[in-house]
DNA sequence: AGGATACTTAAGCGCATGCTTCACCAACCG
DNA sequence: CGGTTGGTGAAGCATGCGCTTAAGTATCCT
C-alpha cells in the first residue's frame, strides 16, 4: 500500500538494464547463487555482484549467505508495485478514452469546443 | 552494455524518473502542451523538454506541433509492453510457486533433494 | 512593425552508472 | 596443511544523466 515514489524510482531504474532483467527472469525460475547468475553473462563476477546490489536495493530480489554461497531469489511484492503503477495509469487512460468516445457519440461531427471532461 | 537500445530499456529508464512519471500521469488525463506540463514543475522549460525527449524516444508519448504549440499525449501501446514484461515474470514465478507447493504437499518434511521440477 | 509567447538548441557542470582490475577473505576439499 | 572455490571491497575510468544558462527561431497578438 506504500506509495513511495523513491521505491518506484529504484525499481524502474533496476529494470532498465537488460542484464538485470535477465537476472530477474532467471530468478523467477527459482533461486540461484551469485556464480550461477554470473555464468551466462559476459562480465566479471564483480560486475554481477554490483548489479545484484542494485536489484536488492530496489527490493526486487533478496539474498542470504550460507557458508560461502549467497543464494538469491525474487521478491514478487516489489514487482507487483511496478505493475500496479502501470495498470493504474492504463485504467485512468481507458476511463478518459471511454468518456471521449461517449462525448463523440453524442456530438457527432461537431466542431471542436475543448475538453469534454 | 553497448547492445542495441532495446525498447524495454528505454521504457523502464524513462519511467525511472519521478518527474517523467508525473508527466505521464498528467498525460493520462488528456493531452497537454509543453508549457502546461512544465507549469507544476520546479525546473526550467529546457529541462522539461529534455524529459519529454526521453519519453518520446522511449515510445511512451508522442507529440505534434501546431503553430508554436507542441501538444503531447500518451502512447498506451508502449505502457502495455512494460506491463506485459512484468506480468509474464509474475506468471512464471507463480507457476513455479504452485509446483513447489504441490511438491511439498506430496513430500512432507522430506530433506531437500534439489529442484522439484 | 514591435513585443510577447512557446518552444528549440547548444554548451557545460557535477554526480551517477556500468564496467574493469587487483587485492582480499572465508569456506570447503583432498 | 595448502589449493581451489565463491564471493567481497576499493579504486579508477569512460560514458550517461539531470539540470542549468544563454542565445536562438518561429508564431501569434495588437
């Protein structure tokens, strides 16, 4: 329920990178260690860890360390927050679109006189 | 990461800025001119125009100029693309979650033996 | 015509991002 | 034990981002 703009910033920022989206996609299939995540990527482990830090900071994933292995998993709550923002926008837009349609249906071919709202 | 600029990259990048999200929210209520969009924002017109360029580049909005006024509106197709990526992730995750639940129901209290898939 | 309005373009500045390398530590394994 | 594996942390570097100022251009109004 928390409508934190800062959180959305971090979320969308995190999703804006193709490498990080790949990681999220991989983690949606199930948990993975850092080096498992790094394996298919053409960059150093260091870079991968930095991407993971961004993802974790954004709330999109979490991880815990056991022995020397850090295991990561998606935090779907966060993903839902991003999805919610978008679908809310879509609903607002669709509502307006419907009003516009109704207006045009009731005032066919009339010269434009401003916003029907 | 010098890959070709994927549309999702540009989209999420565009949405990662609170000012740009505000503009999108405003435009979901209906079209607006550049200075109408700029009015509530504590920055120069120049900065607003640059934000607009990012949004337009990402496909989230479009604009056309008539006389000296540029009118902007949302392009909801693009918004749907972002929404789709997220909801696909969620579905993958939920499917896995269901499988895991089924596995645990059939193998109660067993020691972990790897992925149920 | 002269002035106001609505952008447009370019240059620049400070900070953030995405990577690298190198040095390091801690856990596991034969 | 000593070597390999899995990860951590800091420094550095090139590029990108968000903003500014400043100087245009084109359109509309009187």
